[in-house]
């Protein structure tokens, strides 16, 4: 069992989820030419029963320095799987996350999108959300190279639920995440998030349309400057034509935006517009005339 593998270069082996011990060893043998594959199967079965651990799925890399014993321990522990640090920034959609995962860790982007849109997945992790949008927690993760999309999705989803549970709130999760996603899309500075959340809460209380450009962009399926003709688009996410929150989150908000949605600043503002400078901050107004003046100042600053 301690004989080195007869390799002249590193070899990658993929073990799919729920692969049996026999099939896993056959896959390694096909790539690495195990000296005694039958003995490896027997020892692996015994050790798996003792450790009460199944074969760990994923991509493995074996070298000429490895022995058959190293192979057994790797398959039962998950070691030797190349892991890459991948940062998921706040405010991305699940499609944008899929692109990052594909680029950084060679995760199947189409498979990840399918997982996010799967009815069974949505039923498992949400009550009635349109997709997994908003339920994937932005953070830096160690992702196994070429891991299965569902495994990555479950991990991001579980981290989101863990953070949500830490907030100890009885507020409806979908409602909070939807508001948080709009705040995330609108705010460039964390310190402004509670104030922006307060604007939207005030408008909701007055039964005013939210008139949030990011929701229009999401409904159109593209991030570009919103044009006047876009404001009349009849999609369900257009908060210029529909009163109340959209059907679900428009991106995946971070914890700061979620906290802002849970604990919005109490004030009398109903409008806000960017200052138009490099600060990323906004000017807030309590009525239409003040807002018109702030818009004028924004346009002047942008000239």
C-alpha cells in the first residue's frame, strides 16, 4: 500500500457525487494505474466503515510522490482537492455569480444558473421566491476546482441562512431581502444604507411607487442607464409602474444592506438623488420641489 504511484506527471481525477467506492477506485486506477487496485478497494471499504465516512466528491490531483495509502486517505477525507479563494462581491445577480465561479474555479456556469432556477431547490430553501436570487451570501469562499454547481450553490445558500438566523428577527425573509437588494443596488456607501432604506419604507407606508431604477434594470435583464421609455415597461419588477416591492430580490445583498432593511433610519425623506461628484453619496428630500432642486444640482455637477 506504500508503493508510489507509477506517474511521470500530475494526474487529475474527478469523483462525482454519490460515487461508490468501487467506481471511485476504478476512476483513480484509470488515470493513475494503481499497483493493486483490488486491495485498495478492500482497504477503502474497511476504513470507510470504521471512519463512517463516504467517498468525498470532487476533483483530485495525484502525483508520483503519492502512494495508494495516500489515495485512500484523500478520497475519504477530501484532501488533495485543489481549492481556490473566490470573492463574491455584494450586489451581484446569480448570473453574475455564475460567471465569477466559472472564471475563477471552472464551475459550470450553466449548471449553477439551472440550480438557482430549479423549482425543487427554490421550494427547499425559500417559501415562494421566483429564484434563488437574494439567497446567496456574498463573501470570500474556498471553492473546490470544478466542483459541482449544486454543491457551491448549497454552500452560498447555507451561509446566507446562517447569517439570517444570527439576526434573530421574525420579519418575512423574502420581504427583507427584496428591500435589502434594492438598497444594495442604490447605495455606494454603507453609511447611507439605513437612510436609503428609510426612504423606501416611507414610500411604502404612503403607498407610493418606489421608482427605483435598479428594479427596472433587473426587469429588463441588463445593467445599463435607464431610459425614459424603460419606465413604461410592464415587467413585474418595474417599480415605476407597480406599487410595493417587486416579486423578489434583484441581487444578492450583503449583511450591511440586510441590516439596513431590518433597521431603516427613521426620517421624513421621500426622495434621493446622487450628488454627481466622486463621493458616491446622495442628497435627500422630503418633497417634490426639494427633489427637483437636488436633481438640478446633480445635472449641473455632471456637466
